[in-house]
C-alpha cells in the first residue's frame, strides 16, 4: 500500500516488525502496471453487470426502438452508437435519430472502405440529420510502420483489423460506458446467443436488433423508408472493407465477409482483444 502511495522504504517501530510481515490485502485499491483490477473498479464493474441483468429482464422482448430509448436513458451522456454505415446500418441510425439525435455515432474510417459506403454515409448523415458523427482512424505512425505497402490485409488479416478497427475503437470508446451495435442473432456464429444488453467485463454493448428475424428486420427497414446501400443490388448483403468483402453466393447475411477464410469477426467485439488494444493505445498517446 505504501509503495503504491509513493514510498520506497518503511521502518516499523521497534518490536512491531512482525505486524508488517503478517499484513496483507486481498485486493489493491489503486491500479498497477500488472493489470490488477483495483477494488473501486471491481465494485463499479459488478454494479454494471447487475444493471445489464436488470435491463435484460425488463427489455428482453422489447422493440428495437424501446431498447434504444431504454439504453440512452440508462447510460445518459455515456453512450454512443457504433455504425459501419453498411447494408443494415441505416435502421439503427434512423431509430437513434428519432429517439436521441444528439447521441454520438462512432464511424471507423479504416481507409479501406468502398467509395459507395462513404457516399452512403454522407447521404444518411444528411437525410437523418445526424450531427454528432465522430470519425475514428488508425494511428498514422503505427499505420506507416505496420502497413507501409498497404498489403497488411493480405499478409495478416487480423493484424490489419487490429490496426484499422480494434485499436481506433478502443481509443474512441474512452469515456463511454455503453455502445449500441447493429448485431443480430441471425448473423450466426458468436452472435447466435446475443441478448439486447451484453456485458463484456468492461463495457455494455446494446444490441437492439438482436432478436429480430431477417424478415422482421427487412420489414422494419422498409417501414422506416430508408435508402438501401448502393452495393446491395450488386450482391453484397454485408459490406466491410473492400479487400475482404465479396458478393455473397448463398443466403447467409455475412457470407461475403472474409471469403475463403475461417474468420467471421474483425475483433472489435472480442473483450480480450479490445483490452489488449486499449493498453497498446495508452502507450501510443
């Protein structure tokens, strides 16, 4: 405890040294370089987990609009929406604009987006009246060091995602307790067990569309009168970065992502990878 407070030596009173050797602490109060969770932080995270359980109990079968409204109220001022401005993104953005238009929207500019995605983003920003779109970009020095030839995606796809998505998002989420996503159970893979509210050990992820079927989501999208992403008519049911996205051959929503690879996620929703990125980002700042 004294070392954490700045002391580098201590001299106990005569005859009392045995007390010092027996003294121990089950949990530190301050953080340390070893990554231990201090007591105050552990209590805060436990409270956050309890809040997620309560929110799921109340809103598990609610509509996407109701879930977004409940999340904004529960995490007032410390919540943002993460949007790729992809093929399904407009629905969440429209509901947020109707419910809480001043909530920040985080956009990961990987520098590898299709031109159509960037034009679609600009169109939605204007159409929906979005005023707080925050663009997150990869660190320039790190990009120059790790991807000088622009071919990192071909050598190591996960490293490319870490550089262009995971690390920028870890920096961008500082100060937010919750983030709204567009993930759905019908996307398959790790998403099949999604709840509307999800605690990853650090932050709350809000998944307002988690329980919708493809048909229900399509009806909601049409009902909102939203323009489709320009690449949908070219056979792209899901759109990411251009080096790693191709038109889908089957009916799976995310089939065209990371084609000819076993990967199904970029890593931004992996708590362990996000924590490593957060620590790396602290060293960059």
